[in-house]
């Protein structure tokens, strides 16, 4: 029993990667992997949510063996926790780890944004400006999932533009882990990665001012870390409704701007 899962362009993170051919086990587990990563990183599957193989198999229309392979891939990205004789569940990072993740992001992203400020061209800045405009639109529309996705992409884009592919991949992993942390510990009603902070970062990069860009990034990530607070456990999830096929919707991009592949939790040669 199988059915093809249509692409969800524009509805989930645009940064779920193509895994190299030698690591691919099949189109089915790849499709389930992508759908699960998207649902976890934009908080449609909250931390701690159980992921029973039989219910996921019914929701996706694939066999349990396909679901099992996909869950193993997501667990490799540290977005799902698996224990012997227990149902897999969306990872639930401890509060102590939450602080460490943001400390690690500061160590990586502060020097990377300085390099991006030095080398960013007009097309790079236009891409970031477009992302920021979409983020503002999502906030105004009350689209929490879209805002979370776009704010994560903003950080991934900055890292990828710095020219260090290895560092950018690690940033991608940390940004994905941060999505779980913010779902658990961010106070209700407070936008993660406020658009105003991103606007200040963009202005510093557009001015090719590495020192100001570094200061803005450090203050931004420190503010996120300082405002973390515990949250209650999630309720039950309707997997059929969550993973129902959705029509593809590609948002317009500025003319002449080519979308760069950004760092993601699943990249060849990078282990979580």
C-alpha cells in the first residue's frame, strides 16, 4: 500500500535537504522524513508528541517499515527520540540543553554574520530582504507556523552566505534543535526571532558593517535565551489531518534573485 506525498513547497521549511543518492533508501521514507521534519520544525508536531508507527502508516498510506526507516532518519537529526520497547516521540530537549544550544549558536553565528556582512552582494541582500518581508507578513497575518519557518530560514541564509559550508551545516542543525526548544520554553505570545531584530541585522549587513552585525546577532540570540521558560506537555495529535496532502504554493521571489540551498538538519557527512 502506498501513495505519493505531494511536495509542500511554501507550506513547510524550504530548507529540508536532498540527501545524497548513496544515502537514500527510497522515495517513500524520504517523503515521510521530509514531512516529519517540516511538521516538527514549524511546531505542528510539538516536543514530546508520541509517533506511533501504525497511526503514521495510516496517515501517510505507507507500510510500517517505511515509517520506521523515516523515523530513524529523523532521530539521526535529533528531532525524534527512540528507545527500545517504547513508542518514538518528538524530542523534548532539557532546559539545560536549551541554554547550551543558544550558547553554541552565538559561538557560530556571530562570526558568520560578520563574514556575510563583508561579502554579501545585492542579490544576497535582496534574498534576505524578501525573507524578512515574508516574515513580517506572516506575523501580521497571525501565521505562527509560517513566521517560525521564515525566522529559521533567515538564520540559515545568513550562515550559508558566509561561505563556510561546514559551519553553515552545524548552524542548520542548531536552528532545527532551537525550533523544539522554542516550542517548549518560549513564553506564549512572544514572537521568536522578532522581525525587528532581523531588520537590524539586515541593515548592518547591507551597510557592510561586520562589527554592528556581530553585536546585533549576539544581542538577538542572547535575548532569545534569556526569555526561555518551561511549557506544558502537548495534547493528542490528529495525524491524518496533519499530514493530509496540501497543494503546492510557491511564493514569488524578487526577479533576478536565485535561491541558494541553505544548511539543514540532514546533510551528507554531518552527524548530530
